[in-house]
């Protein structure tokens, strides 16, 4: 966008023509500018339409307003290196109007639809002209520049005539001549029913007469109908709603005001502050986003948006704000408060990439922080990097060996990270030695978590103990599924021991669910590893060993009964095998002449 420079040489424009004794131009000046065309091909049409409107209006309203003629407009534009028929945006139009010291100027858009032409014109009042208005004019098919221009001139002429009465209203109201002021306003409203200046004059008369707020409110609302972007009308509507204690309606009115003044950043920030107090964080964020989309370098607004997002729990927005802050200033990586907030936001929105990045930053800057190492481990875990996750958790546990939560994380990382490669197992089926070694290596890895689980099972916190049981069930079942029954059996035996019901009521809930699953896998592992101890017992001819085997068989039977609900047909097969050991133990008891069981 080009900015109109202040051209000193244009000062001569106002004095270019000699004074005419027979005609004194009106004090009110209006600048009629070409409209922005909805399609580039209609740019020339826009110029032609407004040229026609300007010429027609200049003659019609000659006694009431001084319409800046085309030659003077062109001279001003050329002095600023603009072509005469340029289409100006809002900012450029405002600069030109103020430079030419006019009281009002036009902006708007031109569009074509099915051969018909239409224009939406906004008259902006910058010098107490009373002409502020928003009007629409159309020309029937086939639309021509002359017909639309004449329609616009007629419509603007009504605004000019009504504005004269509105100014008289203001003048009378300033002199406390209230009946005269209201009479002038009524005359204006006969011409333009919702002329903002007339309606606002009525409102100020009502205020001076101490009439109810609702009377003033209605007048200002009618003014907003005449110009939906009229900042003064909406500002007064907001003020009245604030007096009435209706903050939300006041905010809505201020938002309408902002639509007419989108570059008013102070107004925008004020609205967002009100929204913040009303806990309407999403609306506040949207207003700030709109500003930053056009002013991305505004750090004050950026910081305010981050505050809104944090207070409103808008974690995605907050995280994006933290990332932008770190990108602009990497020294924030040494601020533990900043890192905690950033990591928290990343966890809430499950942004694994940012969680991993800032976890690395945190661990690098604070290598003695167990918490940051733990977060890094969680980030690695989410990325599926199990070995790295275990390494980070061990760093955390090394810093704080008494942290049971870190102990559990290490155990879980070991168990979850142990994967039994069934494809490789299939390739090794013909090599029993290699298969046994592969299975043993897998089981040894899972077994390495046992020491950490033993510590967690001894914790005072029942939740931590329950978590340890879940991990132990996972590890034991993994080893059983891999056929490493000799490793699975002690895990599951210990698990069922700590799960022994303490009261009759301890047969429901999460402990019972773990107990059922553990019983199923224990029954399988116990049966598959029973042959060795049974054979050793028969060779020893010891009643003590026979009693231990008998108790194990009994415990296995009880476990199978409870675990049968996991897979009844499979457990039925296991129970048939266990029944053979039960029958054999009767013979062992007789042969050994045991009386201890």
C-alpha cells in the first residue's frame, strides 16, 4: 500500500481560483472518490460511475455542500505521483480527505451481478458534517455508469439535505434549545429515517433532559442502522450497556465499533480485556489473531494473546506462543518456569515433536532435574524410542533413587520395550539351541525389571503398588507367551502372593481383574514347569518335598479355576494335565508313607 505524502505544493490548490462575488461556496466540503471494484475489470466502470455521481451531486447540492471537483481531485493525486483515476484503499482515502481538509468523504465497493450494477457507499464524517451514512444503490439491467451514478447522486443528495438539519439539531442542543433541536432532528429523519447524526443528536437531547437510558439506547441503535460501522454510535451503545450492568452486550457493541475501526488496536485490546474478565477466551483470542494476521510483528499483542491462551486453558494456542517466544529468544531455554509451562502445554495437546524438543532443551539446561529427565523419557516413549526412553528414566532415577514413580517408569520401559520377534522364532524352529538362547535373552531382558518392581511393590502408596502389579502381569504374561515358563513362573507366583485377598470384600475391582489374568498365566506356567520339581521329588523320596509339590498342585488348581474365565476351553485342557499329577500324588503319598499332607 502506498502512503500519500504531504505535498507542500498542493497548498496552492485552495487558492487556485479567483474569488467569485456572486457565489459563496458552502462551508461543508465533500470528497467523492471512486469505489473499490469487486473485480479488476470493473475498475474503469467504478471511476465512470463516481465521476457521473460527483458531477450530478455537485449541481444538485450546490447550495448545501461543496463537492470537490474532478480537476482538483486529479491535481492532488498527481502531486502525490498517483494517476487521476486511481482506486484508493481506506487508509489512502482517509489521508487524501484530511489533506484536502474536507468534512466528509466516500468509500465503498462496486459490484456487478447478472448485468446489473450495485454500489455500497459509506460516507465517512471527519469534520462535523453530519453526513455519516451507509447506503446501497443499484441500477437495473443493463447497468450503465450514468444510471448508477445518477442513483448514487440522488441518494447522497438526501443525505446532504438531512445532514443540514442534523447540524441544526446539534447547534440547538448546544444552546439547550431542546424543542428546536428535536424539531430539526425530526426534519432530518423525514428525509433519512436512520441518519446517524440526527439519531445521535436526539440521544444527546434525551441525555440532557435526563430521560431513561433506554430512550437514549433506542436512538443510538437507530443510528447504527443508518451506518452499521459508525464508531460513535456503537461506542455510546456500549457505554449505556455498561451503565445498565450488561457487560456482554457492551462487548458486542464495542466489537461492532471495532468492525468500523479495525486499525484501532487500543480499542481491540480493551475489548479483549473485557472478554478475559468474562472468561470468553476464545472470542478474545480470535480478535487478537485477526490483528496479528496483519501485524505479525506486534509483540505487545503477541504477549497478550499468550496470556489469554494460558488463562483460558487454550493449550494449543499457548504452546504455539511459547514456541514463538523461544524462536525469538532461545535464552528462555534457561528459564525453568518457561520450560515447565511449555512442556505442560505440549503434553496437553499431545504434540510429541515439541515435547521431545523442549524436553531435550530442559535436560540440557537442567541436567540435575529428575523431573525434566522423566519428561524426556515420556517424550521418547511417545515417539516409540523405547531404549532412549529407558535411558532417560534411568537418569531421572539416578538423580532421585527414592522416587517410586521413576522406579515404575524404568520397570515399565523395560517390560514394554521387550519385544519377542515371532518372525525370527519361526526361522529358528529347526535350531533348538539357538531358539533356546533367543528365548532366554528375551526373558533376561524382562527379568531385569524385577528389581525395580520389587521396590515398587513395597511402596506405601497403594496406587503405586497396583501399577507395579499391572507391570508384573504384563511381564509375566509376555514371558509365558514366549514359552519362557521358567522365567514367568516366579513372576506370576510372586504376583498372586501379593494379590492374596485380605478380606472377603477384596474380590472385586482392579485387584480382582489382575488376579484373574495372573491366575490364568500362572496356571499355564506352573503346569509347564512342574515336571522338573516333580521328578526331583520322586527321586528324593522326601515327604517335605512331596508336601511342597502337593501344595503347588493345589495352588495351581485354584489358579486355573479362577483363571478359567479368560479361556475356558484352554484351561480345561490344562486341568486335564494337572489331574494326572493329582492322581500321581496319591500314589506318592502312599509310597512315601507321608502323613504331613
